[in-house]
């Protein structure tokens, strides 16, 4: 945290956040009014075939307000998907984008909004948190280009925990731990402030409680509510504080070895937390206490063990023979950049722990 000459905190923060409507069944009860408030008259719906089918009643209740549907959403928004959906929005003369689904659905809406400046109303069905960030990404061939723009920040987000009630257990775990990683990474990030720290701590509490609650008692409405709220707070931390070494490690390993995104976050989080807390112990202590551990790394390891969420890089595609290259990439010996402060010895320790 930057401090002034007297050693006291000094920071600036501009909160840019969508209007949030949170609660069980708000999608069914509030969507019409929220679209009305935005004067939407020609809505284009974006979401996978499965999500649109699952929410068929909700979407058909909008009647002629819906002028078209796009189901070709894909992870990381391939350029062709961005172009095809943008063309459709223009052809239909849509005046509002309604995304329903996970990060892939809202990511597609963001790509259209970037080009057309159309407002987005988002209904998330996972815990990715993208619906509260101004961050977009479009993938050309295999390179993902990301950027920030207020144009892509949704105007309204309806967070309805009932829409995640049947999110499969494994997807739930990875998605929620990914959100937890945003909270952890955020308290060490360059853009952090007391505001984002407070959001990160409450977000971590909700996510941990939700994960434990769901694991011990199966389908559980209050655990789902905690997870949905925690994901919202985590996304807000990501939007305002940014990320730190944890994300850099995941980005480097994921990119070099084509590892699955959410699983990589889950595998790396205990060890990256240890690295971060060694560098800035004061910050980590508050989060560790909140999560009920002596150290942040222990608290996260305990949580993952308790909810059967432990995963190792060897299980998700990193071969033993890849480890020397992984060490050199992480420490910056090869490649464009490494992780600041992660020496080859520390990179080896980290990899040994997560492999
Ligand atoms: P996703 O949107 O691809 O959804 C994952 C899978 O879950 C899909 O098969 C989907 O059909 C299914 N699904 C979604 N909701 C469901 C439900 N309620 N029940 C059952 N199945 C359901 O994945 P995601 O993890 O939500 O998002 C990942 C994408 O979001 C990535 O492209 C990532 O880069 C991006 N992202 C962006 C930001 C940002 O700020 N821009 C933040 C986080 C993630």
C-alpha cells in the first residue's frame, strides 16, 4: 500500500461498477423492469445453447423484446465469434445485449459492446466474475488480446443464486476457487486499496463458507448464495485492484503448456500464496486469520483438502520433463518475462509443491 511521508496510507480509487440486483429468483422477477429501465426495445440474447435452453421460460417471458439469439459463445472469445455476433447485433439493430451464462457468454457480449457501444445486462451462471469487470479478451489464432474499457462494463447484473443450483460439483469448485484466487491475488496487487482489501476479505469469507457448506451438505441454498455473492466481490476486486504473482504464474504456465485455466489456478494457489505471504507477511496475515489458518498458504491448503478440491499440475497436463522449462520461464531465465522476485530456486520450490 502506498504511504505518504508520515507513513500513513495514501491511495486513489474510482469505483466503476454495474448496478447489481442480487437474490434468489431475481432473474424471473426483475429482468423485465431492469431492461425497461435501460429503455431496451430490441434485445439480443447471448449464451450457449444449453444455458438458453435451461432458461427458456425466462427468455420466452420477454416476448417480442427479444429480436435474436446467439448461441455460438466460446471460451476466450475467438475473433470469428466476436465478428459473427457483432454482425448479428448490427443486422438486427439490437439496442441491448443480454448475456446469460458464464464468462464465455458475457465475454461475447463485451466483444460486441466494444464495437457497437451497446449496453449489456448480464445474468451470470458460474462464479467467473467477468460480469463486473471492464476487462475484455479476444483471441486471434492462439494469442489472447485483453484490454480494459468502460464500454464493456455491463450496466446491470442480475445475480440469481438459483441459476447455479445445478452447476456440477467439479465446475462449482474450480469456478469458486478461481474467484478465491482473485481475492488472494488482489490483496497483493498494485492497485489495491483499503476498499479492495475489504472486498477481498469478505469475498474470501463467503467463498470459503460456500465451498465448505456445499461439500458438507450437498445442494444447499445458503451455500450457493454465499458463493454467488463471493464471486461478485471477487470480480470487483479483480476489476479494481488487479492481480499479482499468482496470476502471472498461472498465465505463464497455462500459456506455455496449454493447461486448463481454472484447474491451474486451483493447483497453484496454495504455493503462490506462500510466495506472496513471504514477501508481504502483514497483508497475508489478515486474510489468513479470516480464513482460519496460521498462514495463508495453510488456510488455503486446508480449505481445498476439506472440500476435496486439491489438484496437481501432473494431473492436468504438465509432464515431469516440462519442469526445467517451467522453472526457467517462471524465473525469467527464458521467455519474455518471469515473475518478479521468483528466483530459479524459489521457482523450483513452488513447482515441487504444485506438481
Ligand atoms: P464458461 O462460460 O465457458 O462456462 C463453463 C461451462 O459451464 C460451459 O460448458 C457452460 O455451458 C457451463 N455452465 C455455465 N453455467 C452453468 C450452470 N449454471 N449449470 C451447468 N453448466 C453451466 O466458463 P467460465 O469459467 O464461466 O468463464 C471462463 C471465461 O471467462 C474464460 O474465457 C475467461 O478468460 C473469462 N473470464 C474473464 C474475466 C474478465 O474479467 N474479463 C474474468 C473471469 C473469467
